[in-house]
């Protein structure tokens, strides 16, 4: 059974993720997010210092999660677009054979 703190935290994360997903729909902005997260991860400047156990790693974990999510979405959408193009080419080929 989940504690109330876990439910509140999960709800806050879901709210943030939903807001974030709605804001970043354009591929140009997605690539900016990817580049920005990579720069943040490799930058010596952090929101919370990494020498603090656990607390210092939380911001890196959140940023890494955003990076993974965006890269996954980009790859999935690219694959779906590629499959759609291939399907449309197959349909045109079948139509040409039927007509021809």
C-alpha cells in the first residue's frame, strides 16, 4: 500500500510530465531539450551539488529521465513515420498493379 507522501509525489511528477509533454510537441524544441539536458549533465554546474548524497543526484536523475523520454519519443515517432511511408508506397504499388 502506498503512503500519502508517495501518492502526492507521484501526482506531482505526473502533473509536471503532462505539462512538459504538452509544451514540447515541436521537434525543434525537442532537440533543444535533448541538447540542453546533455549540456546540463556534463556541466560542472548543478542545481544541487553532487557531493551531497542522494539529494545531489536527484536533479541529475530527473534530467536523465527527461533525456531518455525525449530520445525514446523521437525514435518511436521516426519509426512510425518510416512505417507509414513504407505502407503508403506498398499501397501505391498495389494500386498501380491493379490499374496497370
